[in-house]
């Protein structure tokens, strides 16, 4: 499907689509490279302004995952014109603008089309030094894996739609989805070797991309995984979406899950995340310093959830123990 893009390659394209990285990176000169990405989602909450905030944080995350600083954003909007009043769009745009302002990112305009359902997100351009790019494909054996947000947004969104979330659980969900991954800009100097943000493909999907891209094996300790309130229990109760099954199917041939793992935890590792945290590979001797620094920068958590090992032919790329 991506074969037609091969003819558009350039030696200045430092990061393309080959390892399913979070954004493209194009070198301008020896000191500067552009980070380019686009992402949009359907509503995950009923409140329009909150949805705009979530969608913006989700889109900006790709730039942070590459170690970049977001500079400009363009709104990408699809909506059914007759069903969605103008004030709803204004609220979505206002929420996104507030998050972009928090990130120091300028909204320069956008594009709107008619659609059968509401979709919103951003095309974002950022900046990174060409020698300080964080890729998803450069983790090294011996690295520790650090996760900076709890898992479970997919399960809690599904439960919220069914009216099954307590107010405190909803607040925790919104806080998780609207918190910027801005500590990504610090990671290179803190010794990180690789990074990806955990979004729609879940922990297993994005972990698999990291492992296969680097020819390594990732081992995840399920007992260490941070989670939103009742997330695993909600997964076990069936609060999920089609993305969970798709993620499980996509990773099945490359994944080994401990047979004793409870159904809720199995669901949690496949759970699609909206504006999830960063999954960071870092050498063991830099791990404590990195965790302390990202917590000081506002990360919701900084939990060591596993390690990177060498991959041998015939072995799974990803193990959830």
C-alpha cells in the first residue's frame, strides 16, 4: 500500500514510514529538522471543549515522542453540518487552542470537510536537532522500559459511554488524556535510546513496533503496569472496542502472554489508548535520573515496566509476563 511513496524519498528525510514511527522528520540543515505529523479522532467524551483538548494533546504527542518541540498546528475537522451547531465546533476549537497555547504551539488555520460523524485533530509541525531525534527503532538490549501514563483510556471511555464511570474516574480519565507529553523534549539529554507514544495500537502494538524496528525483544512485567481506576476490571467486564480485538489479532504472531495472566490484564495490554503516555527505552544506569526528571516535568507517572533483550530467530518479539 505504501509502495507508491518510495519515489518521493529524499536523503533529507531522516525518519519516514519504514518502522511505523510516530512522525516524519525532514532535515533543514545541520542544526534543524522538521517534525511533521497529523492525527485526528472521533469524540471520546461528550463535552465539546474537553474533546478538543483531548484531540489536541493526542496530536501533539507525536512530536514529543520524537524529542521535538511543536511549533505550528492546523485544525483538521470533519462534521455533519446539519447535526452539529456552530457553537459545538467553536468549543472544540477553543479546547484545542488552549492545549496548543499550553504547548507554545501556534494554531495557523486548518481545513474542514463535511462528514457523517465528528472527527477532529491536528496536523502539527515541530522542530528537533537532527542528532537528537528519538526513534521507535533504536532500543538496545539491557535498556529499561519506562511508561509515563497509566493504561486504560479505551476501557474507561467505553464505560463512560455506558454511564458506568464515577465522577472521580471520569476526572482521572480526562486528566490522563489532556496531559501533554511535553517531557519528551528532555529525553535525549537524559540518555533515552528510543521512544514511542502509546496510542491506538495499545501497549502491545506500539511495543511490537519498537521491538521489530530495532530487532530486539521487549519483556513487559504486567504487575508493574500503571492503570487508570478499575481499568483492568472494566476490560474484564467487556468494556472495550473493536480496536482491542484488532490489536490482539495484529500482535498475536509475535507475542507471548503468560498463560496465568487474568483476562482483564490481557485486555488492558491490548487496550487502545487515546493520548497515552510515552514508552521510553533507557539504559539502566540512567533510568532513575530519567524517571525523576520526567516526574518533575509533570508526567503522571514514570514506572519501569520491563526491559529490552536481544531477539533470537524464532522467539517472540514481545513477552508480557
